[in-house]
C-alpha cells in the first residue's frame, strides 16, 4: 500500500488530487462519473455575494493545447450556496472548499462571513486572480498591497483554513505569495489562467465577447510548474499547484517541484473521470518506484 496522504496546514487530505474551481461545478455534476469520496477534495465554482450572470456569449473557445474562457464567475450567489447547495455536498467524505470572489473587499468579507457558519467547510479559496471580470478578481491579485488588503480583511472573519489563489499575470508571483503569507494565508494555489486572446480572421474580430480571456490547459503547464517551484522556495506555507494537469505524470511534476497538492481543471471537460485516473496513476508510479509515502518525493527538484 502507498500512503498518498498530504497535509495542507491543519487539513489532512487522503490524496493530493483536488479539482479546480470553475471546472467542476458544485461536484454533484460529476457524481455519475466518479466517486467524489475518492478525491482529496473538490473546490466548487466561484461564489460571490450577489448572483452573477457572467459575461455575454461567446465566452469559451478552444485553442492549441488549451482553451480560453471568459465565463465571468457566473453563479447564483452565496445565499443560494448556503441554502441549496451546501446541504447536498456537506456529507461527502472529502474536503469541500468554496472559491470566494468579489468586486470589492467588502464583498469578499461578507461572503466569507456567511460561509463561516458552515461547519463542514474547513477551507475557502480566495480568488484574487480571475482575469475574466471587470471589477475585483485579478485587480486585487496583481500588487502586494492589493492582495494583502483582501487577505487581511477576510482573515478577520474566516476562522479556518484560508487558501489564496494567485495570478500568473504579474511581475513576481513569489512576491505576491510572500505578501499574502504575511497577511495570514494558510496556503496558496497557483496558477490561475494566463491572460490571452483569440481572433477570428475570417470575421476579422475577436472570438470572445470580452476580447480577452483566461488561457488554461496543457499549454500553460511549463509556466505553472516554474511558478510553483519559485513560490515553494519563497514561502513557508503549503503550495497547491495547478495549470494544465491532465495525467499522473503532470501531477507528479508539480509535486516534485514542491507542491503539497494539485488541482485538475480543464482536463475535467475532456474526461470527467480524469481525477480518478490521476489518483490511480500516482499510486502506480509510487509502487513501480518503491515509494511508500508520496510526500517523500515532494520538492525533490
């Protein structure tokens, strides 16, 4: 038997495989394909204080080795989550994490406050890095002061594990990571999507209604691995790696670079069973290499 467990601060995960917010709905949508209890945890779609309709269509487009999205955090708001969704997902034998976003610091705080009463939620992921919204999102995550202001405020009302999702669209992601660590983050997750653009040359216009969007998928993985490696060296809190993970080998790259856990995003759209395949593939790798504890190879690079 291989011990795949990992530790995110005070939270112990049965394995390092999480799902990335925005690609997994509320988890229930994938229940026909995998046993959610087998996951290390799943992160639900971005949740805001008020309902959001998202951006106009078209807002997704396939690109070479990836995709651009400009969905814009479409969701029914935190009150809908508390009353309608939480009762359906709170009994799973895995960690359920809520991704929290907002248009202002006050929005982040109010949303986190309402979630704090839900005892089965042991962690939230603070999204200060979404490039697909006009207000909030990435605006907070591109400077140390902006990132710290959100984390400082939310830390005062959220009593449990606080993960902060970082943007790659910055000069130094390690400096942002150190800033949120100093403001009370318990872990960081990276990377969110890279800002990109696609043009329809026949119609001579941008493909996305918002012109630009977030690039995800295998195309971003080398950038993501590099940034995780840099951040691991810069902070003492756990780092969760994501960006283009579609196989066990991809996940192991991030773990060898120092990630304590990983998130699977775009690959869920291609194969809804990919997370279970990654868990099984990591276990098989460890068995083949005589590794009894997965975390023994964390950060070996």
